């Protein structure tokens, strides 16, 4: 499996989560939220792995509500769990997730969380 297949597999796995809009790249703006954007971080050609970063973007303008809306996606279990969806994709390992923080995307401040490294073994 190569880079494109790994990326497409991650997009397909996350696409099984109802209501989550999945982008195979980092877009300038996001109109349908919640959303996740996939970013290629690097390749290790020695052990044939590809590393990706997933940026999860919350919906809602109320900060407390928006932050709470991210929890189900960051949980390790449940139908909205990104980790569980990726664990079910053969060859994927979620290494860690970062804190929920504010980030400007397309000039709009959003609450986000990043799964710091998702490694797909090929």
C-alpha cells in the first residue's frame, strides 16, 4: 500500500462516522462542521510507514458547547470515536491526540483538536 492508498483508507474509515465531514487535505475554509482535515506529516521509508495529522474542527459558536461536541470524536470508544474508526482500518494506529484549543481557520476562530500522529503501516 502506498501513500495515496493510506490517505484514502483513512478518509474512508473516518467517513463511517455519521455527521463528520472528512477532507483529504487542509482546506482554507470549512462550511460543514464538525469536520476533520487530513494532513500528510511524513514518511519513514525504513519501516515503510506514513504519518498523518488529523485536525478536528468543532461546530457551534458557544465555546463550552463547541468544546463538549469534540469529546465524542476524541473518545476511544463509541460510534463517533475517530480512534475506533481508525483502529478498525487495517494498518492504522492512533498514537496520540492533542488538547482542544482555539485556532484561526480562514480568518474565523474555531475550537479544534489534533490527533497528533496517525501512522499507517503499509
